[in-house]
């Protein structure tokens, strides 16, 4: 059964009626093809109308949709000869961040990403995509490895943020994130990051301080979650929808503010409705972003990347 969001209830009702009619046809041989076609057209029209005017809060819900393709889905589809790498060579392996080596369209690359998991077991195993310090140290290790061997870096970001637990803070969470961001900026190889769901706080930036930053149409990218912002500003998490509007966290907002470089269109109704089409679109846009960077030397890449992020700071100060 498909999971429907609260604002999709009218669509859910129509699709439920379509399914009932199909079962009627299967059971009794009654021809209801014309009625099914009519309801399907109505559902598609309602879906199109609904998704044409999503609020920032509704986009946040779509970005968090449990059926949305996750990092490992992109790895399985886009990366061949995949060899995962584990551990930070200091404390442990963190399953919230996945990384390794493989080939993207035949070219050897290093790949990083935050993995949320698809079901209860995998979500717990990957800590719902919230990395601990050892995860960011693993990411740094892989980025440094990529730089040493001249491998372009691809990252796929989907996290509510770094894990906020006491033990993570005790092991140097802030320092680990800062060092990971430093490794992003210092990498002497092409780096393309894609926000595939949630891009939350420093936990996302740690894998996304790249030459080119792509966002899926219904993904979000923000310094804090709407709920966290609402709790701080209004002392009430129920104001999350107001906070989402103020945070300018949608792909459209961030592209207009020059904080991301391109938006990848999603299928009607979101990436979860047609994962294969989404993965294909991301593959094409990642290659379009990566290809021109391959002609640049390491010094040029680092200088341009540094200037890119300094310019964001200058823009914020004006």
C-alpha cells in the first residue's frame, strides 16, 4: 500500500476507489474500464494541481516521504563495481554515512552519502541517517583517499542533521563536522553533491561543500529543521509550517539565492511515485555537472570552490 501524506488525502480517496473497481473487475468480470479511466484522469489532474502549489511545509513532508529513494538506491542504480569502505581508522564504523569506490558511467569515482533506511530494521541500523563523529571522520578519510588517487567525488545527502546525542558530543561531533567540511573544500578533485531528500544543518554541509550542488525539486536544505526553528523562535513546534516558510528551504528558494546550482525535476507526485525516472534524471544531471569539472586541475578546483562559498557569505552580509 502506498503511503499518502496528509495533504494527499483527496488523491488517496480517488486512488482507493480505482483499486476497488479493479478488484470488482477481477472478481466478477464486470467491465468498469471506462469508469476507471475517468477516475484515473481525475486523480492525475488533482495530483498535478496539488503539486503545482506545494507550500514549503508540504515540500518538507515530501522530502521526508518514507518511500522516497534513499542514498543506497542511487548507489545501486548509478554506481557499478561498487566497493564499500568502512570505519574511521580511529573508533568505529558509522552506518549513517555510507562511502566507497566505484564507477559512474565508466569513470572511477569516490561516493559518499547519508542513508536513512527503508524499514524499521534498516532505519535503526543506519540511525535514521544521523551520523556520529566517526561517520564524518570516515567521510573525511574517503575524500582524502579520492584526492590522493585523483577520483572525482559524488555525494548524495539525505539527513535531518548530525546525531545530537551526548556520546557524539563527547567524541567531538562539532570538530568532526568541521574537519569534514574542510576536507570537502580542500579536495583537489571534482566534487558534485546532490540533496536527494533532507539537507539538514552542518550534518548535510559536511558532505555537500562541493563544486556543484544539485537539489531534487521537492528536497529541502536548511540550517535547522522547521520544528527546531519553531521551538526556538515561538517555543512551539506546531509553528513548523510558519518556520518552513521563513527558512527559505526549498530548492526553488535556494536556487534563487544562488546557494545551489541546479534543480533536478521530479516526476509528478514526487520521486517516490517513479523512482526509476528520478534515478535516471539524477544520473543525467550529475554527469552534466561533473563533465566540465574533469578538465580543471586541482588548484583551480580548490580556488573556485573556495570563492564559491566566500561569495555566499558576502551575499548573506549584504
